[in-house]
């Protein structure tokens, strides 16, 4: 069976480390047959949407520890038309005064979130909040979602000439995919998959990347950053799932700390996992000149169907 062809499905959100540009390389690793699909760091959901568009999904469990992300996706799924109306209003405001409107919406977004409290964000998400999140994502610097230590969204306005803020047809397609039979959205830590995935299932991990340099620390998708200890726990989870017979794929940067975790631990090889190096492009840096070709790691127990990556 050949790898599925290019998918026209565009994710709803831009996300640091989003995998849309790497889909041609990742498709080569998709197993010909698999049971259930799990994506514990759903982010932009590029791989989920790609598999959904190919018609290959039976069930999908999409989880993340980012409460705003899960709350937004659920609201888009369940109250699509209302979110579209909010985005239409926000688009008009942005057109009139891009920077002023952005910072006013950012302040309103943070105030509204604060009233919900940490425990109420997922279930308390409204079309207004979901619309604001999508708007801030489309118009903020590099599409980042970043929270400071106080739990406030603090990304500055981006420099976009004509950002696509309101696209009702695309929103409806995203909502239909998220609402498809067998698709579940939940707030959960990545280790939760260890208690549910079984032999034959496909698990794709796309964690916040270990930084390639001291100035590239975009790991605060929640108020708590993703640490090297977290990366080690993720590796151990991947090892356990591989030994169970799951199909496992883990994306990460080629930072030295990650190389050491993946290549120096004998349990990785014993579990049938191998590191492939995939050419990518660094998309997030405050200096445009610092963006460019990089190599990403793919830790997996799957073999590519074509030479799109090097071992």
C-alpha cells in the first residue's frame, strides 16, 4: 500500500511545532493498518486532520494538557455558527485598527479566562472565548500560544497584512472532523495513553520541543513549561507502548539533550524504537534570519515506505 497523498485539510490553529509542513515525511511512516488512534499532544492536530481526510481513522482520542485548546476545540465542534459570528466581528475590528484591537482583545481574553479559574476553563469555554483564541492565534506573533507564570496569554501582535480571521467554511470542516463518530477530545496528561492504548493502536506524540538554543525556549504552552524530566518520562512512555505492540511515533527537536535520551538509553533499542532524522524548517524565531533548515528527530518503531528520512 502506498503512502496517502497530500491532504488539503488545513488545521484550525497555527501552533508552535505544528506538523503541516512535515506531513509528506510523516505519511511515509503511517502503518498500513492500525486500530485506534491517539494523539496526546494534539496542538494544531495536523496529523489527526491528515488521517481523517484520508478516511483511515476508526476512532481517535485527542488529548492535551492545554485547557484552552481543548475548550476551544469542543466549542468549535458544538457551537460552530456562534464561533463564526464572533470571528466575523473580530475581523471587522481588526481591519479598523489591527494593533489596538489585538491588545484590547488580548486583555478581554485574559480577564474572561481569569474569571473561570484554572479548573473551569475547559467546561466554561464559550463561543466568545473560542473566537478570541482563534483571532489571537491568527494575528499574534508567529501564531504562538504562550502563557506567562501568572497564566496570562502574553503573545504580542504579529505583522500580517491580510490575516485570514473568519472562514466559516473552513470552521465547519474542522467542526465536522472533531465531531466525527469515534473522535474524543479530553484534557489529560500524555501519560494517560499508557493506560488505554493496546497492541495495534497508533500513538503519535508531538510534545513541546526541547530548544535548540538558549534563546529558543518556546515551551510555555501552559503556565508550567515542559522540562527535560518530562521528555524523559515521554521516552519511557514510548518504550512501554512499543513493548506492548503499539505503533509509536514521537517527534522532537534534534537538541543534544534529546539525542542523549533517545540514543544513549539501551531500552529504546530493545523496545524496537529507532531515531530517524527528518529535514524541517525552523519557523519560530524573533529574528527572521535565524529561521531556516533544521533536522528533527522522529523516534518510532515503524519503517518508512519510501526514503523521506535518514536513520
